[in-house]
C-alpha cells in the first residue's frame, strides 16, 4: 500500500547466483505475487557475466506478467540489458549500456530502447 491506494499485495521472491571459473557468473530470480483485486504478478530474470583483465561484460533478460507498472495498459513487459565496462586504471572506467524493453503493444504499450556511454570515476 505504499502508493496510498489501499491495495494489499504480498510478494515472494527467490534468487540464486553463482560464480564459476574463468570469470563467468550467472544469476536467476523469480517473484510471484498475490494482489487484492488484480491478476497475480509474476517476474523471472536471468543474467550472465564475464570478466577478464580490465574488461567486464554483463547480459540480462527479464519478463514481467500482470505487473501494472503504473499503467494498467502496460501490464506485461520483457526486455534485455547489456553492459560493458573497461577499467582504465586510477579509478576510471569506460562504461557502455543498452536496454531494450518490449511492452504489451496490444494493450497500448510502447517499446523502448535506451543506451548510455560514459566514464565513471572513483576517488
């Protein structure tokens, strides 16, 4: 009820991640819900990562079913994300990311693609 609507919701989630040899990692998560007066939401997410020397690459995918996402017409969505980082040393890292989101077009949702490129600095 954090939005003040008076709607009661219970969510249960589970996730697991593992690091393998050679810089490979993987993760999976799922969430199921019980929402008063609405379809019960579900989410599943998968991710893999790879790091070698100064390079880090991550890829993830997720699927939402019956999540209102602040707009009942965009209740279903899925998408993927890709991130690449290259450590320049001295606390500086070049970072690139792209995300593609597919929303339920039959219900009026819009697909989006966003990207970013920059340098992160840690002091």
